[in-house]
C-alpha cells in the first residue's frame, strides 16, 4: 500500500555531520560569553559549569590555553 522509501544510510551521517559542525561552536562560544559576563548581562557563576570540560582540557595544554586566552581577549579587550 503506502510504503515509505527507506533510507539505507540511516540517521548516522546526519548525526555525525551535526556533531562535526557543532563541536567547534562550544569553545568559540566562550568569547561571546566572556563579553556577556564582562558587561553584566550574565552572571559568571551561573555559566561556569558549562565550560568546565573545556577548562579541564586547557589545564592540560599550554598551547591550547594560550590560543584560547588570545581568542577571549579579542572579545573582552
């Protein structure tokens, strides 16, 4: 009767593509968030836990920490 066409690949390619596209947004969001905190729009204590995994990574890599600090300084001056 009414049979829907099946997608042989499933949903995995879309999920992987979404992850690949969204993953860089997590560390890049720290710049705008720092600006929001600096200008008093957001309380830093309320968002601190969101960036804890990134903070842990930055504690383990001096190079990444330096690059991240440079990026955040672009936002907050």
